[in-house]
C-alpha cells in the first residue's frame, strides 16, 4: 500500500532530494504537500517533525527526517533497489554523503549569509573555509561517474543533489569536475521523473497563487 510510505514535502524545498531518491527506489509512496508557515507548523505535522520543516518520510509508522538520513534509510529499507553500497564502497559512501550533509551544507549556508570565518574561527568551524570544503568535495567526484564505487548509490542522490542545486543557483561555483559529475546524474530516469513531478507541482502552485 502506498500509505505505508508517506512523503511530506514542498516542491520548492530540499524535498526535491528525497523525491529523486524515492523515484530511484521505485516503491509506491503517498505525497503530502505542505506549505511554509501554515501546514508545516500545524500540530499534526509538528508531531512528525518538531522542526516544522520538510522533507520527512513515515515508513511503516516510523519517522525519518533530514535528507541524508532519509536517503540512507531508504537505501537500506528497500535493498532490492540496489542503492546501498557493497562492502568495498561503504567507506566512501558514508564519508561523502555525510561530508555533503555537514561541512558542505554549513559552508554554503555561511557563504550565503555573508559569514567568513577568520583564521581563529576556522579552527572551530567544521568546514574550515568555503574554498577548502569545495576542494575536498571536488576530490570526491573528480574523474568519477559515481561517488562511491562503480555503481550509483544513495550517496550520489545526496551529493549529486548538493552539486546540481549549487550549480543551478550559483551557490557552488562551476568547476569541470562538478559539471561532468552532475551532467551524468541528470541523465538518470529517476532524476528526470522526480524533476518532472516537482516542476509540475511548482507550476500548479504558481498558477494558484500568481504574483
């Protein structure tokens, strides 16, 4: 039943990452669209995610939030999809997925808000500097089709989403390694299906609420 896997999202959010993951998994799921400031903050949803943010999934009554955690969870919950790594690739899988969720996310957010850690602060900041973080991220994908081993995994969904989104909106500067890695991922059927779904939802929302 689709209701065994419920996806809470807004198409103009990081929920696009999880949508892509769900399309790669291929299991049936139900979608619940929430609005910022209204349904995301209602008691019913706050009982699922006290942060009042999306995305979240509920699978067999269990809640998972945070995009990287959701991607990792779904890879394990649906092993037939082949999105979890083999033993040889497991170190890179965990390393780069959570590097993207931690230092990359923090570095991009700090840069966006105009925060530049000084030399003393860089010691304490997990991402050090924006450029250091991007150099490390580049090393994860340079010359590679996939970030962990020789097959596509949930790490590619998460790392790839960060790079794809960053290139699109200018929060990650264009580098040949980033462009090549993202270009390959954009050819995946799961990526295309997910984008089509969310783009259609965005168009519906904009039509219903014209500026």
